[in-house]
C-alpha cells in the first residue's frame, strides 16, 4: 500500500484519479451493456411477433398490448396512431428521434474517458520526470534516477489501460445502438406494410407488380 501511495505522489496525485476514472468507465459500460441487451432482446421478440401477426390493426394492437415497454414498442404505437402510410411514417420517425437520445445516453462519458485518460497519464509522467531530472541535477545515483523514470511511466500505462478498455466498450455499445435503430426502422416498415397494404391481398400479392416491372426492365 505504501508503494502505491508513493507512486501516486510521484505522479503529482494523478494516479489517485485513475481508479476513479476506471470505476466510472466500468459503471457506464456495464449499465449500458445491460440496458441495450434488454432493448435488443425485446426488439427481436417484437419483430418476430410482427412477422407472424395477423396483418390487421386489431392484431397489431394485441401485439402492442403484450409487448414490454421499449423503443421499438414506441415506434409501433406511433404507427398505430396514424391514419395513412404518410402520417404513419412521419409519426414513426418522430418516435425514433425521441428514442434515439435514450439509447446512447452516457456514451459521451466513455468517449471523454478514452481521450482524457492518456492525457492525464501523460501529465502524471511529466510530473514524475521532473523529480527524476531533479535527482539528475543533484548528482543522484543512476539507480534512483532510472527508478523515478520507471515510476513516472506508471501514470501513462494506467491512462492507456483505461483508454483501451473505454474504446472497446465504446465501439461495442455504438454497434448495439445501431442495431437498436435498425430494429426500430424494421418495426416501422413491417407495421406500415401490414396496416396500409392493398386491401384483400397478401404481402406476396402486393409485391407482384413490382416484380413484373423489374422483369420487364
């Protein structure tokens, strides 16, 4: 314990900040991983239910009532509140924009930590190097000088470790946010296709004119 206190003192107190910064990064990362895992699971279930649903408003309403709260459920509710495909698309886009801010909440903390941690570590190393140069100016023993240099580099190592972990979590969580946004877009398209497809026809029949046009081209 005394040695770690000595290292923190050599870095000018920067190493006291590093454990706190690491705790913040892990807390945000674990919380966002859990929340986004739940969101993606619920979105997958909602998409599967829509794929098997009776393509009528009553069937979609039953799915909405049974679906747990989530961003994808909010998009489905917005589609069901519309009167035509244009208003449905507009309502769904509004719901997606409102939900998007909740999905990436807290990711700015990881982004800041990725940038700030190496800079803080570098600052601690520079402060530690001042002590090493002071020993060099006082004609201190070479072993003491190299020891101070090694201790000063601990701050940079700690900052890089935090930055690497933060970057891994940041990229992984950004990927999950993109998947959640894709699920919301999919729910919007599926709901509007089932609400406002041609009356009395199936989805396959509705797609036949498009296929004939493509074959003719």
